[in-house]
C-alpha cells in the first residue's frame, strides 16, 4: 500500500522535472539561435562599414583626380582661347591677301575692284594709325641720336641679371634681380645704399611664388612683370609691397624662340617707355624677326602688335623709348655693343637716316638694357656690372 502511494507521488514529480528540463533545452536552443543571428548581423555590419570606408577612400581619390583634371582644363582653356584669337587674326590677314591676289588675276572690272580694295585698305590703315596715335599719345616727340657716357655703379651678382628703378613711382628705390632663373628680389632704399660693399644686408628681400625666366622683367607702378619659369608664354603681374600675384596672362606667339640670339635665356623681354608697358619677343613665323606688343598694364590685355624688320640674330638686348624700338647688337664673342636697327610704331622716325649708335668704352656684352623714361637714361647689366648710360636725344622730324 505504501509502495503504491510512493509511485503515485513520484509520477507527477518526475513529470514536472522532465517538463522543466525540456523548457530549459528549448530556452538554450533559442539563446543559441539568437546568438548566431547576432553574430551574422555583426559580420554584415562590419562588412558594410568596411565597404563604406572603401567607397569614401575611392571617392576621395576620384575627387582629387577630377580637381586636378579641372585645373589642367582651365589652363588649357586659357591657352587655347589665346591661340584661337591669334589664329583668327592671322586668318583675317590671310583672307585679305587672298582677296588681293584674286583681284590681280581678274579682268579690268576686277582691277577696278582691286583699286577700290586698295583705297579701302589705305583708309583702314589711316584710321588704324589715328587710333594708335590716340592710344599712344603722340605728344611724345623725341628720339635717341647718341649715347653720351656711361657710369659703372657697381659690380655684383652673376653674369646675367637685371636692375632698375620704378619709373612709375615717385621714389628712389633700386631693385636688383640676380640670375636668369631666381625668385628673390632685392629692394634698396636708394642708390647710395645699393652701392655699399655689403649691399644685401641693407636690402629688403621679396620672395616670389614662382621663379622668373630670363632677364627681361620690369618693375612699373609698384608691380613686377615677368615671364614665369617653365611656362611657354605666361606673364605674371606681382604686387611687390603686398607680395601677391595680382594678375596673369598668356602672350600669343611668344616663348618659342629667344627674343635675342645672344641672350638665349630671355624668351620675353619687357620694356617701359613714356606710354607704359611693352613686350618684346621673336617668332618663327616672322623668320626670327622681333615682334613688339603693347600691353595694358592695368587690365593685362594686348592692345596692338607690330612685326618689325629687326632681326634677332646677333641681338643681345633691346628697349623702347617714345614708341620706338632700339635693338642692340654685338658679336657672339663679345665686343662693342651697337644700335643698328630702329623701328617706330607710328612711322614718325626715318630709320634709314639714323646712323649706327655705339655704346661708349664698355667692352663685353649686355644681359639687359632698360630705358627709364623719367630720367631719360638706360639701366644696363653688363657682365655682372650695373651700368647707367646717359642719352643724347632730339626732337623727331
């Protein structure tokens, strides 16, 4: 009887224990399933996060490449625009020549057209000269007839270099730019400070963001105009006091050959006269003859260009004075420099009547010669010496 009672009591007890164990096994299986699902989700999140990082890095690289390409396209755009404008002007000139030759080979009726064309061209040339005289202020009426004397101010620096005053500013500062490739300007308070033996200690150093090429740079109204080193024909306008680039431009046709055969490092030479900024260079299309371009120094745009009859062969330097180009020649081995080609853009000078003008005494060669219209004298760099030439001028006929 007792055994039966115990059996009756054990059955529900064992049943309850087995039920609890079954629930525990189900809970453990559920926890195991949840844990595996979380692991799967974490792996996916980690993979997603890595993909995002990879995409971000790839996007950064792509952005850098696009920005670099866009910067290059901007440069190409400016250069192509300049070349297209130059090409259009040459096409117009060629078209006029074609029209002329076509009229010559036609009948008498065409000859009358040719005569009308000549009259039209003469009229256009006269109008063009009027515009040029207005632009260049024809009141400038003097011409160079001799070089009176020279003064060697100092001998310092490399064989090649440039030194000058700013003719557009009322100050006595002297600027020295040493070498044909450099990026440091020395500014002196006056010529006496410059002449002192240890001149660099008292000079203000101005560092350019890009070095210059050649020795043809010029300073005018507080700005340095120079040919950027490594570029074909890029001109930089640099504010000396604020030490920043104000503007820049491309000079069509320039930079392919030296402006002067005896100064091969100078592809573009700048000049200042009574009417502002000029660029002097040579082009293969002109047979190596010198080309002069009037530049608006404020807007940095080309105002007019002239193809001269002055060759760059055996030339070492040139300068502008009163709308007239004076080209200085020498011997390849060095010798007495001489002016033997003159070109007046307004045809106000009979260049055939001007004798060859020799530079006094100085034997050697010039790296640069710049005309100072305020002082009516030349600032020259000859074999490392800084020279001033005083001029003999007279009124144009």
